């Protein structure tokens, strides 16, 4: 089958079975084209909760599918590719977080949304890369334990210096692999381009950016900017998607290292097999008590984010 033929079958199947497809922005264009909702992980979970369809397929990584289930426990939720995990989320176990909590007693535990449901049960409030600064500023406590991304945590700490932000070693190995030398090389090759980076990058990279923000923030900034050239410091697919959205502008990946193999694991055929019931995908099953406990930090994020 051609790509367009597979897409046509997917569109037909999802209509017949009343299934909603969620695709993270890092997914391939052919997957985004058949999705009902696209965006970052939190946005997708909110849109899924509002969608009337009773079944959702997540084209992303496991913690994203878990978050959809947390916000919509009554829905049947599938992860399109069973092997699509997140090294950042997988690196922080509940036991490791418990040890950090013991080390920093009395600290408010702030977890990045890129964490497992089990870790969320131990957290006081959840944040996204776009809401972290705003929410931490609103917290009553000045003592914060931020997990798991130490680079995003360092960026937040710089933005809210009145808070005592404790960090542990962890984060996104893809964003963390980019160096100041990569920035120098990209700027030398594209001297007229603005540098837009995700705060999961190391501080030496973030400090040189013209704009620092979430994936959706980077995308929106580039679309709305009057500038014509941009160096994109997040997953390499965003530069590609921006080229389709703004063909009159030029977009350059900050580094070829910015490729998430877990995001690339999901294929259009994975989506098709999951929809078709060919033993594709993995249903997300979470115990009711875990859902109730993990949901609390997300509800607090919603309350403080308003």
C-alpha cells in the first residue's frame, strides 16, 4: 500500500469505530495528517478528555498515553507503538524520587509532566515546560524539589530566583546532547537566523537563545515572527513541520543529534494495525487507586495555571 492508501484506510476505520487519534508534534507528518488532535503531551490529554469518542490512540510515548488515561479514566486508551518510551520518564523511578524526598524534607515536589503515573502519585504539583515558571512562582513554599529534568529545572530556578529549587540528575538525553559548540557552528552557518531552543537543553545552549520555550511555543514564535530564518533547538521534526507551515521562511535544525528515536518508533502502519485490531498497540491499564492519586498533582497544575 502507498502512504495515501494507508491514510485513507485509517480515516475510514477511525470513523467506523469512533476512535480519536492523538499525535504528538514530534510525530511524522503522515501521522499528523490522520490525527484528530495534535500538539504537546498535556494539550493532547486535555483535548482527548473533551473529545466525545470513548477510545483514544496515542501516537507518542508511554507517559503521554498514561496522562490521557489519568484525565479520562473512563476511556479506552492505547499507545500505538508498545516500545515507545521516554528515557527521561523511565530514568526516574518512584523509589529514586522517595530517596530525593527523604533528602529534602519539607520541599514541595514539582514533577515535569514527562514522568510516569507512579511518580506523579508522589508529587504535589505537575508542570509543563510552558507552565513551570508561572506555577512555581505561585507556590506558597519557597523550597522546591523539581524533577526529573535538571536542565529545565535550572532554567526555572533562574527565572524564579526567590525560590530555593533543588534538582536531581536527569532529563532528556536528546536535548542534553546539544552543546555550545553546536550553537556556534549553527550560528556561523546561518548568521541571520534566530535561535529558538527548548529549556530541556543545557544552560550553555539556553543562555544563547533568542527565544526559550516549549515545543508549541517555539512553533508559534517562528510562525508569527517577521524574521525569515530560524535555528530550531528541539526535536528535528519541528523544523520539518515549520517548513511545511511557512514555506517562505527557512528553518535549520540546531543539531542532527536532536532526533528522538522513541518518537520516531511509531509508524503509520502501527496506527493502522492498532485501529484494525491486529494485535497492534498496547492498552494502558492503570489501577483506579493509582489514577486517583496521580491525578491530584495534575488537578493542582490546572488550578494554579488558571
